[in-house]
C-alpha cells in the first residue's frame, strides 16, 4: 500500500505510529464506521451528499484482513415472511449517519443506525446482521426527544443512547441556536421509549461507551472537548458527569474505542472550512485524527495527534477514525462527512 505522490497526510509529532501507506477507497459520504473486533469487518454508513441529496444511502462493509479490500454494499431486508421464509427488501427511506455495533454471544450481531429520513422525521433503525445482508428489526422514533440525532451507542439488545446535535430542526433556527450561549442539546436513552439521559450540552456529536469502566464519552463539538459521564448505578438510563472534560485540538466529531481502550476521535481543525465544504464539495476542509490514552502515564487522559491532512487533499473533513489490529497489521479506517472516499491506512508502532 502506498500513498499517492501528491499526498498531504502527515503524522503528528507525538504520534506513537508511523504511516506505512494508505489507500483511497471510493464510497460517497462515509460518515461513520464501527468494527466487529471478532471478524475484522468494518461497517460504514454512507450517503452521497452531493449528486442527489434525496438518494438513498446505505451500509457497506470492508474486510480489514484483506490487503486491498473493496467495499461490499449490504442489501437491506424485512424480516422473513411467515410460512414462506421469503426475503422482501426493506425499502423505507434510509439516510444513515451515526452507527453502533453490538455483538451478542458468539455469533449474533446487531447494528444500530441513525436515520435522517427527512428534516422533521428522524429515527433509529435496528438491524440483525446476516450472511446475506441486514435484516430490519425495529424502528424507534420520538419527535419530541429525538430532535436532531447524530450518533448512537448500543448498551444491549434493548437499550441504547443517542446524541442530539441540536434542539431546533429548521436550519435557520439551528444556526441561531449554535450562536447562542445556551447549551440546549441532549443525550437521550431508549428502553421501550425515549427519555433524557443528559442535557445542557452544546452540539452533542459522537458517543462511545466504555464497558470496562462504565463511562460514556460524548463529543461536545462547539466547545472543543469530550464530556465524560457514568451510567447511574440505580437508573442505567441516566448519565451523570464523572470527570473533567477532555480537551482536544479541534472540533470533535465521531468517537471510537479500540481494543486496548484508547479513544479515537476525528476533529475538525477549522469550523469555517468545514461549513464551506458542506456547501460546496470543491471547498477543501482539513482533517485531524487524535488518540486519547484514557489511562495516561500521569493518571489522566493523554491526547496526541496521530495523523493530519492540513489542506484536505487526501481526505476532506474526516469524521471518524477506527483502529483495528489484525494479522499483525494496524489498520486505521478514516471516514468523512461528505468526501467521495474513505482512507484505509496501514500504521506501524514507533
């Protein structure tokens, strides 16, 4: 794997890795990614946000055990019909962004996906991962509490957490909301119905649950930090602040925990560049990938920049970074808000 001659990707000065090379993999708008650690399969939400914003998005997989993998777009199915077992396509409107994988036992796997069906209609879709695609299990929606869902994190088969990145739904009001000093966003929890788990957040974005510590991490994009919560022992679907926020160098987007318990975050170095990129694909926006060692040498979190693309020539506005070690190879999947490809990087430890 080699980088192209005009590559602008560089490693951060304190990065524990060096870049062996990377590959661009064509997939429009690969906004979020999650890896099945048992198989090395990455699941990626994608949506072409430029050619036709009304076109249906989808879920693709990438086999990280293969040297040069190609994305496989997964068919979406309804549950089997009684007595016949026939597969019928699930053909509802599907515009996926944030997603979360939940392994159940040795073989079962559920996928939870934020579906931006329409400006005033958002939902969480739950799928069963099968050999021939994704089988739809359940739709969860609540216009009052699912205001502007951005990311989802599964707790178990029946419960999950969702970030709302705004309270207002209409874009002019969302812009005014982002400029106001008040923190109006929430994390909501689902268990048969939606309830507010945490509030007073400014632009809640990515979310990750650390099962080992019981902590929940939430990107607070406009304040350039990651909030740290703990699930309340008596009421698991309420969150309480547990530690000081973690400051990052940029505006944090999606989060992912690797197998060693390190938190990976894609941050946007310049918010104006991101905004202009979302208006026009010709506008470049920089990307920065940071790793947070949650149990640093001094006892607190240690943040380091692993990789940067200062002008967005290799990838514009990276939105997620997920690391997986397979067959001795450190493979980093980097997705983007609206670019037409993702990056698959091969890293080596220093």
